[in-house]
């Protein structure tokens, strides 16, 4: 007999809210991405419970029936997101049409995570605008698990038979996945391959699945005495406290996260699920209320809609995390999730697909003039239009892709300049530099003689030609999509060639939240050498304020750390930037270099 546990909707609420806060406030909720871990563990537990229960009742598992249920549950809302977002992109933000077809098809065939890996896409670096569909990697990992897991469960129950032995064998698979994550993670490098991979993320699903063999929901019951109830309450509070600490403080790219941290959170999540599943323990009551039940029942839709709303808003709106912008984004997500829940999820789940063509024909014949039929016609027309647009999405680049291509071209030019510099140190005259950048001739002369090591991301790439002109002895290592965690390894390489520079210039933090460890790593390598850190002008990114505040705070910690205030200098200067309002062009690149020259040589 199946049990419906309201408390699971409370857990879904916890998971989806943590993900939303992570995308809205990446500095405040560094570990909010772990909400997906909770989803994985819960899915593994519930699916395996269902499969085991079916086998015990009938001696078999209807694998095709299982697939049908999963498709009815997962596909309609996911496809709806694409069908609704596509017309918006066509009208308002055509630059995001680039890659839409591949995003859609890889999502439909549940391989989007592997497509992201094959493209070398970073989950964490967003220099060219955040992919509004990248979060569907989660559904692809689940989808791949759902394809193979019913067959594995059937084989285990048919031939291994012992629940405990099935638990042990599943736990072995779990450990293999954990070891793969640890082996494939490399500190100081973007962990997107590990984050996206089914092989390296399956352990969360498998932890839930393994517990289902030894802790089946339908066999939980019995009253608990007061002491047991009180103990369960204390354990629940303790687990919630630990999870809250992780959601607040576990960074998405830290070594601890991948060297066992995510595995530990999976175990804690499973313990919390086990407490909620028991009908007589405190956890079930804590997570069972009308608010949690409402949000949890719509959590799938909320998860699907949140990133398109956040990503598309961030690419258009300055200071997107201002409270009034946050409010309308949350209301929009709620409205879209509610509509898709009422008019997509519930009707599709209730629809009898045993004779779909006959039922649709009967509906349109009997009700072709009704309001319901007219709405259906409109939805079908929108779906057809959106599908055509997805399949015909351009291969040729639009604004954002053109910008990225231009910056990549500048990166190639920068590399060629570095080669030429190594062969012959030829520089423009001091007078020319002073005139072009509006600096004193003595300052320009000093800059021309300084040995500077520069580490940066795409913003520095955009200004690299001018920097190289003003500082002919500057060694620039800047790259599109570079994260701050890459800084120490890049600086180590530069210091090996030039161990005694006059100054070190850092331009990192455009592509994601800065961590204290990133700054500490660079300052440790610098020793007593002066370090100049360029703060950020990224008004369409939620981490701008947090990154700039962290840089500012470290000025007191490190006496040899100096601020290059690009944020203050460029504020309000819209003509200085490309269309993304992040990368300097023309007069902006000149102003960027002028600021650096005055700060380093003034």
C-alpha cells in the first residue's frame, strides 16, 4: 500500500528555495546549489521505493509503464518552458537564440549535461551571458538514471533477492561515483565536467536508492515514545542546522565540495528524508504545512522557470538584485509556475493516453466552439510556432556571440603580441602614450619601464591592446571565462618567468563570486610585491557588489594590496562598453588603461 507523505513537499520547498537564493545572491548563499543534491537523493529514494513495492506486489516491474509515468511527469513542463521562452527570445533577446536548438534537442533526449560537457561549457563562468537552460542538466542526469535503474532494480530483486545485499551492491556503485568525482576534480580548475557528469553526480541518486532497500516507506510505522520523539526532534534540528551551514557557506568550486562535501550533504539529506518518511516522528510534522505543500507541489515548475527569468533579466537590467527587481522576478516565477502547474502538469497527468488520437478527435468535435477549445487551439499554435523557431534557431552569431568572438579574437592578438614582445621590445613614444591616455609624460615614461605581471579575465582581454601599449614590459595572461580560482596557478607560471616584477595587476571576478581563498592564494604568491586589484563593473551580475566589497575589505588585511577603482571610474559611462555593459571598448578601453597607468606609475 502506497503512502503519500506531505513532508516530502516540505523538502522540495527547502531544495527549490535554496537554488533560487543561490542564483539571486551567490555571495550570501554560496552553497544553495546543494538544493539539487536534495532533489537527487529524494528522487532516488522515491523511485526505488516505488519499483521495489511494485515487484513485491506483482513479481515484476512494468518498465515501459515506468517510462510513461516519468515522461508524463517531466516532459510537458520542460517543453513548455522552451515553447514559451522561444517567442520572447525572438522578439526581445535574439542573442539567446544561438544554441537554442542544441539546448532543446539535448534536453528532449536527456543528454543535455553531456552536450554541455562536449561544448566545454562552464556552469560557473558567465562572461557571455548565462545560458537560461543550463539548469536542465539536472533533468538529464535524472533521465539517464531513470532509463537504467528499473532494469537494475529488477535484476537485483530477481537474482540477488536479499534487500540488504541489494543495499550493499548499490552502495558500492555509490562509492564508485564518489571516487570518480574526487579523481576527476582538479583544484584551481573549473569543475564543470565534474558538476555536469552523470558518472560523477550519480552518487546522490544512488544514496537515496540504496536506503530504499533497507528503509521502505510502506513498512514504516508504529508509535514512538516521548523520549524517541524528542530525540528525533533534536536530530532533525541538528540536520537542518548542518544543511543550512552548507547552503550558506559551501562554495560551488571549493576543493572540499568535491573531495567529499557533496557526498556528505547527500548523506545528511538522506537522514533528513528518513526522518520525514516516518509517520510518528517530529520531522514529518515540521515539514507538513499548507505553505510547504503548496510550494513543494509546484517546485518542479518553479525550478524550471527560475533560471530563464533570472538569466534573461540579468542580461537586460542593471543592479538586478535590487529589492524591487528581485520582487517582480519572484512574482513572475511564481505566476509562470502556477500557470504551468494548473494548465500543463495536472491536465497531462490526468489525461488518458491509452487512445490519444480518438480522445483528441472527440474533444475537438464536441467542443470546437467552447472557450476551452479556443484556448487549446492557441496553445497548439504557439507550440507549433515555437517548435519551428527552435529547430530553425540560427547557427550564425548574434550580439552576445559576436561580442564573445570579438573578445576571443583580441585574446589571440594578445597572445601574438606577447610573442613579438619576447623577440623585440618595441614601444610607442612616451609623448604619444601621454597624449593618447591623458596622463603626465613622467608617469607615461615610468609606465614604459615597469615590469608588470597581469592576470585577468575577458575584461582585461578587452583592454589588453591599450594596456600593452602603455606598459610594453607588461606580461598579460588574460582569458575569456577565467574564474578567480584560476588566478594563483596563472600567477605562479608568470612568476616563474619573472620572479621580481615591479607590480602585479589582477583583474578577476567578472565570471562569478570571489572567495577569500582566491585573494589569499594570490597575495601569498605575491609576497611583499605590490598587488593592484581592479574592481568590477558588472552591473548585470548579482555578484558585483559582493566581489567589490570583498576586495575592499582585504585592503586592510594586506598592506601591499591596492585598489584600482574601475567600478567608480566607469559608473554611468554607458558609451564605454559593448552591449553587455561589462567589456570596455574604444574610449572605455582607453579610460581603463589610463586608470591603471595612473595607479601603478602615478
